[in-house]
């Protein structure tokens, strides 16, 4: 991937020592160095055609992001379904599509007692005979869900204790189901390692990533909204993954001041959202930075034909262009138009193509960026104390009835 | 629908005269009083099974919002497809699903020369014989697309000149394709009229809507982000429609000061995004208001069974609850937890059920709210000057090659 900046700042190099020592404690950094053969071997034993992930938040978003990124240009032999809600309309709709007799269920919960996940699991267990051959459980070592799996002779993969949910896609959480549907997970981690190496091993660090993190942290009060304008539908779920990673990691009280800080992520898809959110970026309050993501090679030759439609001849200027050229020219046009305006910090990420290596790079790049910004904002990127109160109130309500 | 506020302000009643005179000029206000029989009669003549909308932004988002809201609980005899991009991966994917010989194409473009829409139309016209029986065109009177339609004997519906794209869902833009797939468009407009009447006819106006608009306008600099936390997947596309309406209408230079102002819309889906964005609302910068939307009656009885899973017995407290009860208890828990915090303005909208009347209400409510806030912020809600530059640059690029 190639990242072009259109803003400048002096990178905060002091943070490097903190990040290097954090790397000893926090687990996501080293996930890119795993041996994936265990997942690949296990995946070979799964013959079911429908792979059903039951999980929510960090247990689902990363897997969906990678699958969506790849599914248009890769022919997978198996289908992935993700159930990540208690919405009965969605559960019924998804269950109708799944061939239950030919399905493998991945029940994924870090704590092991996530209400949404266990609710759906209970329902599935009431209509399907769950056993060692059609179920895999992915959870923390020592969780109640692990005990349940052991009792039922169900295969368990552990999530390392020091890997948080939203940083867990490159652990068993993502690797196990992705291997099952045929994603090249070795190449995925190779992409992640690429970013790791360029940051940690290239004469110390990658200045560009550090520069970007420094800029975001320094301007957090001015540009409190960060827009990711991704030019292809393949990024739809990646955007959702980014929103969780960025929002849940960076929306915190500062460790030393206890002040509320936070950067608000917004995921946009081009060109569609040129007809929606773009006006707000251009003319609205100057509180937004923008990152445009493009795909250099769509590996698709769909072309606007050389036909001329009566009275629409003025649009014959489109003739002969590949749609992939049009979408990238649209991205470039928006970049140029935003560059002509003041106070809209902009950068462009270009990924080579929609393959596992590219999405591995992108994921690791954003995880590292998040970790760096969090350190500079003096917040803990890895907890989520704000969501506990809602869970407690729900338990009270459940117990009342 | 029922709207409960947890913040207070004195409604700005001075705006009422401005809105009442604006109603004489701006077309969306009176769309709810249309006779829909023309659309219903025309729809009866369409026998194709696949209805394909080719449009982008305001020509597509509202139709998708209504269809998604209804499709889980209504059995439509026809399928809706929406192509709203130049992304070749999506175009190929959608075209594969459509039965081209049994499809009716609705080509929708207000200007008549939208690049994305005409690109896709050109492609479709190269692989399907387009004629009066399998195509409907919806555009402004006098556009080049209208001339094209007349030349080819294709039925045209007009978009009133004084109805902007993002306010056009209750014009032919939405009504024509929705009638074709069997949506009760009379009930849709009845819902919209309900809000119209409660605002304009009930002893002058509905105070609650005016109060909410006043609060948002008065606090625009403090709470510059407005989150719509919708508790069901049925709202997924409604959220996207809201993001366009809010962002594109309210992201503007002020008429008198030329200052950049804007309120940033964020669409969230519960409970899924409790595991994503919620942490940022709770602990992040206090720059967000929240509106929770709930469905009172899901018309779905899916229930968590009375089974007990070994080692997960602590979650038997879920047993016997309908999933629809769980999701609404989750919404209520989040409302309670947010109410315990300071500086997070909150309101709750409860719609009765996922039917045409309810989505008609919701759409008109948000259109009216947007118009009111725009007036108070001293901006023109109905133009989008900021998106023109990108279009001009694109045309230059297209002409260069």
C-alpha cells in the first residue's frame, strides 16, 4: 500500500519508546508472526458448506471486513454467514438462508458470556444437534464457554488474554473462520508483517505512520471527526471495522486528566457518498479530516460501451472507459477538489488490489495508527469501561421479570 | 410514532412564519397530499419480477430505506435491486442476480445527466433491448433524459422542479418503483400526512418537533454530531437516507455570515453498535446528541428456548424471552445508562411497527426537522454547491483522454 499525505507535521518520536514497551504487554502487535498451520490444518477437516459465525463487535467485524474485501474477486468454495445481533428479523432471515444440516458454527465470545452471542447460540442449539463435528468455539482460556466446549468435546481456539476484541481479527477470532472458507491467511499475516517491519525494523520506524498519528493527536480538538472515504463497495465492512476500532479505542477519559476526549470515525463509500456526505465535508464546519482509500487494480474489465443514447450524446465522453477507471477518476477528482480548500487535512491510501495481502496491510496499519494516537492522547486504547453500565442495567431488567 | 425528549428548551416560534412561507415555494411539504392512483395504476401494468432502480443519492436512498424497512415483515411479489455506483465489482455482482429478461428498469436522475446513472444505463442498454415495456424514466421536466425517453416511447414521471433530490422520496422517485414492488404507497403518504397535520394544523404547530429543532440549532457548536441509534436492522438504509438528508442539507455556509456550519449525522444500529460506537458516546468528547429509535411491535415471536447449556447456566436468565423483548430491553438499558450521564442530549422515537405508515411518518418527521434546523442556522437546506467542483474536475479528466 502507498500512503500520500497532504499535510505536514513533525513526528512525535518520544512516543516510540512507549510503543516499544507496550509491545511487550499488548498482544495484537505480535499476532502477525503466528504460525497459521494449525488453522489451515483444522480448516481442512471442515466439510460443511456454510460457515456461520455467531459473534458480535470484535468477534465479527474483522472477519466480515476481510470476507467482504475478498469475495467479489475470489471464488470461495464455502459461504460465510455472520449473526451479530438479537434482532429477530435478521436472525430468522439468516437462518432461512443457511443449510443447517451442512453448516459449521463458530461461536465466538471473548468473555464467553456475551448476551447476544449466547442468546443466538441457545436458539441454534435448540434446532440443530451441536457436536464436535459441526461447531468450533473461540474464547478466552478459562471462560465458561470454554468449559462448555470441553464438556461437549467441541474444539476450542483461545483468544490470547492480552488481545482485546477489536484488535483480535488476526488471532483465532478471524483466522479460524477465514481459513475455513478458504482465505489465504498466510498471505493476510504477511501483509500485516509488512507494516510491522516497515514500522519497527526499518531504521527504527516508519515516519509517515508516526507523522499521521502525531497530526491526528495534535489536532484532536479541531478535527474531531475522521472520515474514511473508501472508493469501492469492497470496503463497506472494513469501514465498519474501522469505526469500531477508532471509536471504541479513542473515545475515553484521559488517564491523567480524566477529561473526555475522542475522535469520531465516519465511514463513507465512494462514489455513492459523493451524493451524500461530501457536501458536509466541503461546506460544513471545518471539524473533519479525510482519508481517501483507492484500489489501484480492480482486476475487472467492465467497460462503458461505445453506444450513443439519443439526446444523451453529451455523455459519450464516458464511452470506452472501464468502470474501474471511472471510479478511480472520481476518487482523484474529489481529492483535487478537497485539496483546493483550506483546513481539510487529507491523505490518500492506495492498495494494490483486493487480495488477502492488501487487507492484512490495511488492518495492521490501522491498528498501529490507533495505538499511536491513543498513546499521544494519553488514553488506554484497550479497555471499554463505558459500555459496562448498559450491560449491568440489562442484567437487572432480565432478572426482574 | 411517539417521541420522548430528555432535554428541554423554549421552542423558537419566530421560525414558524418563515417555514409557512417556505412551504409555498419548496415542493416537498405538499408531496404527502398527492393522489397516488397514477402510480398504482401504472404499477399494475408492470409484470416483470425484478425491479431495477438505477440512480444514486436522492434517487436511490429513500427507496432503499423504505424497502429495507418493510421487506422483513412483508411478502413482496417482486424483488427490488438498486444500482447506485460506478464500482464494477458491484455492477457485475448485481447484474448476475437480476433476471434481465424479466426485469423492469427505472432510470432515475433529477438532472438527467448524472454520470453514475447514465454510465450504468449505457451498459444495461448494450446488453438488454430497452423499450417502452421494460423501462420507466424519472427525471425533471425538460431534461435531456426526458427527451431521450420521449424519443424511445418510454414512460416518464417528472420530479417537481421545486423538490430536491434528497427530499424527493415521496415524489415519483420513490413512489413509482415502490408501487411496482407492491408497497402500500397510499399508507406511506398517510403516515407523512399525519406528521404534516400535527405540525401545521394542530392549533398552529407541534411543539415537540419545533423544540427539538430549536435545541439542535442552538447547540450546533457544542453538539456538532447527531447520532441516530436505531434498534433494528430494518433501519439500516433509513440511517443512510438520514445521513444524506442531514449532512447534505445542513453542511453549508451561512447565508448571511458565509461561515461554515454543519451538523454531522452518524447512523448506528443496535444492539450491534453497542459493541462499537457506544464507548465513544459514553466516555468520548461531549460533542454528540443521541436519538434512539425503537420498534414497539416486531410482529415476530422468535423466542430464546428454555434450554440450559452446560456451564452456561448463568445465562438461563435469558430463557423464555422473545428476541424482540431482548432487543428492546437493550435499547432501554442504553437509554437509562446515557440518561445517568451529563451533557448527552437524548430523545427516543418509538414507531409502532415496520409498516408503510410508520416509515412515512418517520421520513416526513425528519424532512421537517431538517427544514426547521436549516432555517434556524440561516442556511439554505435545498442546494448542494459543494459537490459541483468534483463534478467539473471529473468532466475535465474525462475530456482529456
